[in-house]
C-alpha cells in the first residue's frame, strides 16, 4: 500500500471501470441516479492506495467503507501520512455557506458545488451534452447529506445514519442549522421557519418548515431532530 494526499476534490467510486461509467449513455438506475459515486473528498485528505495503474483502489479514514473504493491517480500526490485537522466553521459561516449554496441538481454522492471538472477532461463525451448530462458528468450537485457535509466543511460524518449519531438530539427544530432526519434523508433549517435540502429529482429547494413537516407527517415517515454537538 502507498500513502498519498488528495490534491483537489477527489471523487470516490464503488467500481473501477470509470471509462465505461462515464461513456454515453450514462449507466443510471431507475431513478436516474449514478449510484457508482460514493462521495467527493476534500483536498488534503490522506488515503492509502494500491498501485494498479491510473485507476487505483483507495482507503481513507474520511470515508470508511467495507466495499472497495476507487479513484483516478490524477487526484493524488504521494505523501507521508498525516492526521487531518479540519476545524468546523462558526455557525455564522455555516449559515452563510448554506444561504449562498446555488440551486444545483440532486447528484448521488455529490458534495461540492463546483463538482469535479477534471472528470470532463479524463473522460470527454462523444457528443454535445444536454444541460443535465453536463452537470452529471461534472458531478456538480448535492445529495441530501452531501449538502450538510459541505456546509460543515467535512467535520461531520458524510452519510445520514452516522451523521445523526453524532448530533445532539432535540425535540423540535427551532434555530438555524437544526437538522431534520427521516429514513435515508436529512434536511437543515435556514431559519426558524425555512428548511433547505437536496431532494431527489428536484435538487436544492427551500420550503417553509411547517409545510415540509406536514408533508413528512402525511407520508407517515418517522422523523427525528438534531443539532450539531
């Protein structure tokens, strides 16, 4: 195993045939999602990898996984292992980030508004892309937990279940940056009466909190509430 550091936002995939993955037509599931993307690591993250050509198998404490994960060697630079020190932004800064996040599409595994433009260079399309295909090829968008991960600058677990476990449980959302969890989904309050989230087929949305809670109640989904510890 070799040690390296990510030198730019680095996508991790659960399959290693990336040229096929990014060939047209995209291999999407029935919901239109590219499920091969797991997450996008911040620059400066330590990983270990096996030397296997351009596509390498990687492991990292930033995204523990029982399944093999892969990325392109271009995103890595050999380095000695270091412990990641990433400070959580202030609540004011997190709220500013949340408010300024653009209305991007829902991208499974996405957590950077800029996406990963290098994908376009590594796997150039064979034809002109539709707007949604362009966003997808650049991995430019968020899934629900990816939005929270981005707002906190990666100082909270990436996926919904572990994220809920590290939050302080509260009885109801009442402040900006409170979290609302439902099965497989998470959203975050912009204020005491607005909620922001990345929703499947809709992308980033802002909804009155009372309306969103009522929708969840009608759907009969169990919900819980949390706050950053």
